[in-house]
C-alpha cells in the first residue's frame, strides 16, 4: 500500500512550527488573529526585528507561537513592557498581545496612558467578552445580560455598567497620527488589513497603534459552532461596531 | 550635595542609559536631577503612569539590552513588587533605588527603615535579590555604580536601599568616573531583539515566566536558588568594629549604623566593651560573618537597633539561627536613632 504524503497546511513563515499545533481550544478565534499577524509579519519583512509580548490569560498561549523574539509579562503589564522595549530600541517592532481583561481592566491605566503619550507600539487586544483562561468570568466587555461565572444571572448594567468600548475611548485620547480600529475574526481580509495598518503605522514611526479584534470562546460561552458564530456576528458585532476609527492612511474603512 | 543628587550622578557615571520613574517622596530629586542631566548626556527618561508601569518599563528596557533603572519609596515600593517579581523570575538585571519612608500605608514622607522586609523578601518569590543598605552619600555613589555591575554580572534584581534622611541631607563626597578608579563597567547586552536572521543564523528567543507544570517551575526555582546560593559568599559585605573583645555587639544597618559607630566610640572611651556589626548586604545576609563575630568575642548580648519594629531583628534571628546569645532590641519605627539612644539602651543592658 502506497504511503500517503502528510498534508502540511500553509503556514506563515514567521510561525514557529515546533509549537504547532497550537494550544488554543477548538473554535477559539486566537488562531485566526495570529494567522493574520503572521502573514503581515511575513509580507512586511519584519520577522527578525519583531518583539512579540504576550499578556497573561489565553493570549499567553501564544508565547512561543512565532519564530520571533518574544517575552511573557504579567496580567495587564504587556503594554509597559512593550513601551520599555520600544523606547530603548526604536528600531524594533513591538507587538503587545492581550485580552480584554488584560487591556481594559487590570492594565487599563497602562493602555490609556500609552495611548495619551502616543507610544509607538502596536497593541492587539482580543475581545471574547470574558476571562477565558481563568474559567469564564465577567470581563469589562461582557454584554448586558450575558451569563458568565461571575455574572451567573446575566450581566446587570445597573450593577456593573456597560461593556467597555475600547477603540472608541482610545480614539478620543490619541492624536491623528495614531491608528485605532476594531476588527473581527469573521472578516479575515479586513482583520488582516487592519493589523497590517497597525504594524505599518509603527514602522513609519507615526504613533500609537491599536486593534481590538472580536473573537470567539465556545469553551466558556458553552456554545456549539453555529451558536458561537451567531453570538459573534449577531450579538457582539452590533454592540461593538467594526471599522477603522482613526487612521493616518486615509479615510476610515467601515 | 543631597543623597538624591548623588544617586543621579552615580547612575550617570555608571553608564545608565534610561530611567523610568514615578513621583513619590522622598526619592523625587533623583528624577529631578536625572531629567536635567539626561538630554546633555544622551540618556533617556520617562515619567510613567504609576510605579507598576515604571517597574515593567525597566523590565522591558533591560530585556532589550539597556542599562535601565528606577527609584521609589513606600507605597511605590509596594506597587513595584510585581515587576520586581518578574525580574526575579526572568533573571532581569534591574536596578532600583529605594529611599525608605515611614509606613505602614502612606505613613510619612520623611524617613524609616521599614522597607527592609519588602525590599529583601517582597513579592511572590523567594527573595532572590541583592540588597545593599547604604549609610553615607559616598556609599550611595559607590554602591549604585557597583550595583549596576552586580545586576548585569549576576542578573538578579539589585537594590540600593537608602532612606529619606540619606535622600535629603547634604554631605560631601567624592564623585569619580569608574574607570579612574579601575572599575570596569559591565556592558549590557540584549536578551531579545538579538542580531541575525531567525531560522538562518539563530533560533528565535522566547522568554518565559509561566510554566504549565509544577515540576517545570520547581526545576527553575531550584536552579535559581542554587545559583543565588553559589554567588552569595562573593556578594556579602559587612563592617565590624571593636568586636574582638566585645561583651555587647550592636547590630544595625544603613544610616543607623553611623549612630552605632558613634556610640561604640563613646562607650569605649568610658571603658565599656562594646562593638558593632553592620550588614551592608541585607540580601544575601552576612550570616557567617556575624556568627564569627559572636563566637570570637564571646559576646554576652546583641543589641538590634533599627528605625523599624523588628524587620532587621527578624532577618538577623533567622540568619543566625542556632546562636544562643541573648538579643535585646531598640525599635524606633519611622524615627531617627542617634548615638545617645543607643548608649542609653546599652547602659540599661549592663
């Protein structure tokens, strides 16, 4: 019997293959975001000078995802670590990777002030409306009525406020040289373009670059494939509008 | 000049490339002097949003190969324990100058020796840190220069533990370039952002501080512990005076050791057999050296004197475990101790 040739899926050159297959749950959106990032690193030719920093939470599972130099940090502290590196070595391309808990809650003071200072770093924040790694607690981005482990009867905005709209507030804090966008894993080409713009903005030395990416978490949402996609497209995307909020590269893309 | 000005000059002379800081009294003037000098000497500075950020930006900066430092005090030192923990776990050559203020809480902005426990064993780790407790402005200058070399040689977070009195008072000292004294400064080097093409010239560098399995972390901590213990004998520093025949040995550190030194002079003039021992490194602690002092003198008592309520005392007790010499204490948390205080206490012990 003839041996079948194993099938090697196409992967970005900047992926670190010994760490594949990756460790994210089935149905998780992180892999899509990291594919878009990897393809952009390849196409921009920045693999050797990219520093990938990952936060604590599910994003830390990406710590050895790329064949780029990388560092782990603490929960919420990726932003200042990237700022420290970028200010010390401006020739490096620093990419901070975090979740909505790390960026909007425990690290919000860093995100806000880095944006105000227009730090020349690129931050990618994956919004899956909950704390995935710690077991599905309420996040700043949990939707009204959404059930999580710490909002078991549904998030009550009277008690805990409304979901954080990160790109909207960051757009208010930054000058025109910043890049601010929200993408979704359901629109891959747009996601890839936004991440590319966020990298390009740093490469050109313009200013702060931030992309929030709406993503999926079927494990903690306790959803099947169809329910997962429905929650992303029909619940999250209407609340968190996708598009470029601020771009030095011309008119915003909705 | 003041101790804070001294600290800024020392960092400059040591070749520090960038400071990340956040205002808190009594360390502010380190930033004030640094920000005045930095542009003239092509050095960097960032005032961060808080001490957490100051510590983590230093972590990032040293990872990228720059000689970076910070300075803080009191509640700021509390906030910086998180990045200090990262520096311990990832073996980052971070240098922090701590100018102790009164505690707990916001305490006072003035002075104390109440950040000994925090600086030596703060964080969720094992105290794998190197802590120099200075007593004079000359030492602030000397040990900051030495501290950068210690940090970059051994890659353990390194602390210069001063206090509000040392920060604010004025004292003469000699400023110098390290090379004029034959001190070779250790060149910093990057841990990430390395040269060469990944996949051709080298593998990517993935720095790690979180582990999936207990056994993985165990291996890491045991390795760090073994390395720390191996270098400890060459790092420990101390001073002793008049201990050979001392019936009472005063143990103190930092600025209080100056009062102890004066007290020994005065008491010896009165014919009393008193000596003093001062750990310069609080981590690693010169335990064997203190034990030797106790044994060779046959001291009948130790007096632990500190501007805290037992932080040095606890450190000494654990470090000289097994010694049976009785210990008395002079605890004056958050206030200064002068020779008279120590002499009065000694006389009450006779």
